[in-house]
């Protein structure tokens, strides 16, 4: 399994630098991080269900903010934070299959 993971990471690094003359050398740790953060993560059925629930919760939160808060910079900041929280939650669920933080 570790060999398969290394091969996926190596393939990702090669893809990342496609079109460049030279592929830089990365430590295994850095190469794994690049693949984890910027690579595509196929989602399982369970992950799709979790993401659906998280998007719905974030949407409801944003709807309450739009309804209950007067317009202005504070509401805009609050809405941005809901978007940010939804993004990080998406990343957490998407990376579950990789057993990474």
C-alpha cells in the first residue's frame, strides 16, 4: 500500500510540472503534502453524503445571517467566514480517505 501511495504522489508531481523542462526534487514528505493538498481526491458515497450535509448546514447558516443581520461590512465578514468554514470542512472530509489531518 505504501508503494502505491508513493506511486500516486510521484505521478501527481510529474503531472504538476508537465510542460516544464525539469521536475524539481522534493522530499517524500513535501511531495506527499503537495499531492494531499492540491491533488484530486475521489469521494466515497459516505463522503458525498457528509459534504451534502455540510453544504446544507452552511447554506442555512448563511440564510439566517442574510435574514437577521442588517447589511454592512460586519454581515459580509460573517458570510465570508461561513464560506471559509464550509471550504475547510470540505477539505477535511475530502482528505479523510488519505488518513491525513
